[in-house]
C-alpha cells in the first residue's frame, strides 16, 4: 500500500497527525542459500517441493550469500497517528 493510501484510510477513520516513514533493512534468512531454502519451505510444512525446485531456489539465493549469511532487503512503512 502506498503512503497516500495509508493516510487516506487513517484520515477516513478519524486519525490525525499521520506520519508514514519508510524503513529498509537487510534481513537474515539463513546461514547459506541451502539453509535459506529450508527456512522458506518450513513456512508451509505440509507442502512437498520437488528437488528441481529446491535447486532452483538455492541457485536464486546464491547471489545473496554473504559472510553473515543470506541477506535480503526488506521494506516496511512505520505508521504513527493520533486518534
């Protein structure tokens, strides 16, 4: 959702002094690409994933491996408002 839409919804709900601040950070998803794949897939434990898919996921995550593990950029909006 874009900041203007957030402000519109909150204003319509009676909030005021609305502030929407973007925050972007690196997030840690695993010690290496294979570990990150396991983490992603653990979020849907009843799902069977073919080995070819696991390999493709690992390959896609390899560019994000660092000495600190697999790091992916993530962004959120921090929203404050007064009722």
